[in-house]
C-alpha cells in the first residue's frame, strides 16, 4: 500500500503544479548514440505529456569530456539551460559551490524524501552544506565484458564465461581473422583500466585507488596485473579497425567481426536498438565474470539557477521535470531502454533483460566507487590522456604506465 500511496501522491503533485500555459525548457545532455537517444526520448515524452510544456533538446557530442566544458561555460557565462545531465560525481562541484545550481531540497521534501534510492551513497555527490543539488537518475557501471555469439560460433568454441577464458581464445580468433577486441576511438579506452582493476585486482584495490588515492596501491602487485592486462590488450587491438563510436563496436559484436569489448552497460541500449538479444546474439559478463561487485556511478540531472526575471512558469517546469525523472514511471521507461539500473526498485523490473537482471542481483553486494564518481574532471582527463597514449605508443612500458598512473592518483584532489 505504501508504494501506491507514494505514486498517487506524486501524481497529485504533478497535476497541482502544472502551469496554466506552456513554456519551453531546454535540456542539455550528451546522449547521442541510437540507444541513448531512444532513452532520453522517454523522459521528453513523459515531460510533455504530464506538463504540456515543450522539451527543447540540446544534445552535445563528445560524451562527458567534450560536453562538460560547453555546459559549464554556458552556466558560468550567464546563459544557463533549464536542466542538464552530467555524471554522478564531482563534475559540477565548483558550480554548486559558486551557487549556480538550484537547491532541490524543497522539491525532495515535497515528495516525501528520497528513501526509495536503492543506494543512498549515490546522493553524496549531490550534497553540499545541507542542500541537495542534483538527482541521480540511474546507476551505470563500466564493468561489463560483451562477447559475440557469432564470433565464437565461427571458431567452434563456447562463449567464454570469464576474462581468463576470453584471453585464452584470442589466438584462435586472430587465426580466423576475427578482432579479439573491438574498440572505438577516443574516450572509450578510458573506462577499461577501471574494469580490469575491479575484475582482476579486486574490490580492495578499487577502494585504495579511487577512494583513498593511494599511489602505493598502484605500485603494488595487484595493480601490476591490471597494467599487464592492459599491455596484453593493446597487442590485440588493431588501430586501423577502430571505429568512430561505441555503438559501432556493438555492431561489430553482433556481426561477429569483433569477439569482445569492455564497455559500460549503456552499450546494451545500442545493442537493443540494433536488434541484438542477450543470450542469443551476445553475452554480457559483469565484473569480467570474476567479481561479485560492480563499480557504480551513473548520470544525474542538475537544474541551474535561472537569471533574475525568468518566467516563474519555467522555474515550475524545472520542478516538474525533477519529479518526473525519479518517478516510478520515469525510472522504468527510461532505464529499460538505456540499459542502466534504476535508482529505485519499487517498480516492476520483471521485463528487464538478462544483463540488467544480473546487475540488479549484484546491487545487494554494494557499489564500489568508479573513477567517474570519485575523481575530479581534471583527474579523469589526465587518466584518459594516459590511457590513449599507452594504447598508441608501444614504447611506453608497463613500468612507465604504472608510475605515471600512480603520479596522477597521488596528485588527485
């Protein structure tokens, strides 16, 4: 009864707060792949249906590393959007500290609190001096190994069940002319070390590096295994076969052109749009099939403080959107398409695909802090630059990589 009472109360709040006339609300985000675009369209549809207002979609290319500077510069420059997606973590902390983001506490209080969040730690990055400045709308994890059914059928081997079996299959794949590891250019390599760190190095290593910023942990034996795995991986990555986007890698996996890929669970949305079915066309292994915890972060929505004199109806539209994003209906519609785990489990997830079901089962073990969640934007950029350079330059040794990684972690704020 309690769940339905909450849903009914939220519905009443929507109806009671809708303005008498329609307004435009600009929403910025970097969800530009096929699966991502389909997911954000679910939020836009709900917003327009429930409020009568118009969602003005401003999609930015380049993922977080490309879009964040544009978002931040607009807000600092006095040209804020009505709402914006950013990573759950530290990307907006300076904007919050400068008073440029709206405190959502009154909205949350009107909704009766946020006890429905499946992991309350997600909210920590949104808090500042007693206020709440963002709403996490999903739980994303990088910790997935995606494997092609077609590729393994071609070499007559079963689809691997863990990282070690996958690595052992590389020679047969190369002999058959199949890419052992598909990869997109640019930022997608940045998530791979964290996945290897979680799956191969273990939970203690993730905490020591991402949470405690321990250079000694990076120089230790467990991280060396991670660096050696990165070294092995770059030897089977073919630069001339790298594709423009992670969605293109998904197509390589479905066709059997590439046997595997490490990427976040948002790849599931693109695989779904392309007609892929888990268990038939591809397999998904959380934590490389080796661990029992996932690193977690995800996406949050922020609502910039709008200029003095802004139509109150636009500010009310911000409020309405905030409620819709974390409503049971919004959570279900969006995350079932996006491939991410919802932030609430008081919704019917029986139709979630097998990959999401695996992730939901692991939530009970707690989330580990991902680099996106625990590290500043500047540190993340340094990490990305190092990983791209390591991939491109064989003269950078494992020892070099470890020392440079340790240096970045030790200087992280």
